[in-house]
C-alpha cells in the first residue's frame, strides 16, 4: 500500500515542477520571516527573486549545524514562538543542543511522512505497532506515533528500555510491527532467549530500524533471528526526525520523500554536486515546513542517490544506506556522540590531560559499550588509588550527564595514548556493524 499515491508516484517532470514551485515560495518565505536567513541571503548576494526554479537551488547558501547553534534557541525560526506547538532537541557537540520546533502543520507533515514510511515498510491499517524508539526529546518515538495515529494503527507506545516488559507485551498483544534501533532489536533477542522464548516465534513480522548505522550483515542477522522483514528508516531532528527516507519491501535503497524534503548530494570539500551513484554528503531542503524551514542543510551523512524508479512504483529518488559521516560524530545506542563533548568535560577537570580515546564495542548481541581512556598528569598518577578512583568517578558522572548514556572511564598513565601527526584518532570503533 502506498500512503500518498499522487505524491509518491508522481511522474518525474511533474515532481520537478512541484519542487520548483515550492522552492520559489520557500526562498521568499524565509527571507521575509527569518532575519538570520535574510542576512545569509544578503551576505551571499542573492535575493528571493533570483530563485525562479529548482535549477537555481545551488545559488542558495548552505545551512549548517553551526547556524542552528549560533542562533539557539529560536533564532532560525520563521514564525513567532507562539505558533510552535512542540519542541525537540538533537544532541550536539559542545554547548547548546540543537533545538527544533514544529507548528501544528509541521506536526501534521511529520505524521504524513511517517505514515508513508509505515506503508512503505508494509504496514496495513489494521496492524498493531510497538514503538520502542525513545519517547521524549528524541524524535523517534513521537515521530512514528504521529504516523501510526494518522494511519489508524493500534499503537503500543512502549518507548525504549525495560526489555522484559517489551517482550511480554509483544507476547500478549501480538503486534506485527516493531520500531526501534537495530542494535536494540538484536539485544532483545538475547533477553528473549533468556526468558525461554524462541525469537523466531515472535509476532513481529516487520521491523523498521534506524537512528544509527547498520549494515546488510546486521539486517541478515536480525531477519534470521526474528524471522521478520527488517527495513531501514532515516531522518534527523533538524529536518523533522524519522520520516526523511524509508526503504520499501524490495530493500533497494531508501525512498526520499522529495516533494517535501529535496535532496542534493555534494562533494563535502567543494560543495559541488556529485553524479548519481557516487558517494557524497546528503544536503536537504525542507520545501514545506513552516516553523523552522531549512535551506540546503548539510546533514554530514554520506550516501549515494539514484533517480531510477523503484519496482514498488514509487518515483521519488532513493539513497543508499548511510555509509559514513563527514565529521567525527558516532552514534551509540541511537545517541549522537561527538568526541568534542568529551574533550569539553576533560578540559574542566583538574588532573586530566586533553589526551583521550573513546573505544566503542559491541559484544555479541549486546548493546554498545563505551570506554573512555583518559590520560592523567604525573602527579595524579602517583597519588593514592582512592584519589584516582574518585577522579574516575567524577569524569564518568560528568560525561554521562552530557551524553545521556552509561560509559566506563579508565585512567591511564601519561603518554600512553598514541599521538598522531595528523588528526588525532579519538575514536576506536570495534563494532562489526
Ligand atoms: O536519529 C531520527 C530518527 C529516529 C531516525 C528514529 C530514524 C529512526 P537525530 O537524533 O537527530 O535523529 O540523529 C540524526 O542519526 O544524521 C545520522 O547520522 C544518524 N541516523 C539516523 N538514521 C540513520 C540510519 C534521529 N537509518 C543522525 N542509518 C543522522 C544510519 C542514521 N544513520
């Protein structure tokens, strides 16, 4: 089933005309309503009247996470705060998080695109869905909630965590659809076996997994372990949350809902477009959002794109799975972690050196583990064990407060962390995704 057939299967030329019309309006809208964009346009030497069709999009300046942070909290909004009905945040590097706001129509759009995702994954209107993405400031839970609500599914909003309860609910209520991070799904299989239940006998038939990178190998493992279809969903808070793109049951790329989120793939160094099929940075323009519309937002995620129509009948372009990032962000248990956040904490703690390394690992079917190795200065290292333990504890608490995930901290002797002549290697990712 296709949720919005006219939009999702529109002939390419009609789609381009619609995108053009929307882009022209958007350029005028942000210029008139958002002083930050007005300033950006002026610095760039363009005015809304220069934007006459989609072909003019490259004349527009990029928007970056830095623009959002610099104008925290409400500076990038195009409407007064009173028109905003919901706020979410995305974890950032140091300092302020990225705040995003939705008007009533934006929330409606969010439900529209996540309903498209659910249908794309094979959901039917009489299904029961278990939403085990976190509810709260994270966009995963509520994003899917709005789409499922629009479709009229029976929603079980379990949110993330409390695995035994998740599994009992699955057994008792028999939902056919599961939404959560792929790593959490694999973790649940472990618990399931421990409870004496064979995961292959579960009621889940379809899993919609995203918010973190995962590979074809992981897909095969999930599908085999749970006897379910596992499809990928992508999104980011700045754009809307989940609902930017979604794999259909053919699993040949993620359909970008490009009537509302216009994708470009660029060379991250030069900013120039790269041809279809070549990897580059995904840049998205929100064509119809009102509260905080973004022009040419640099996602930092690396993908390639194809405009070939899909066997499912959808004409919107498809990207590959996310194959990397252009910055040093890593995603751990669905949470974005920037090494600079850890550096920031260490800088404020006496006795530590700004030399550290983050080791991320995933032992078979377990959740990601994060160990942070921190060098301490000579004096601290020769001090009593008790003092070292208390420093370790302090660092752990401060980092956990910022990242919202549990970490292990290990203090190491001065000069033990390998120095680099170029970029310091801050992250050792041992996960075999
Ligand atoms: O992770 C939104 C989301 C929720 C997507 C639920 C899918 C499902 P943020 O917390 O702002 O938003 O993180 C966005 O996570 O730029 C990617 O680097 C990464 N990411 C999201 N989905 C995928 C995916 C949500 N399917 C950042 N594959 C993005 C790989 C993903 N990485």
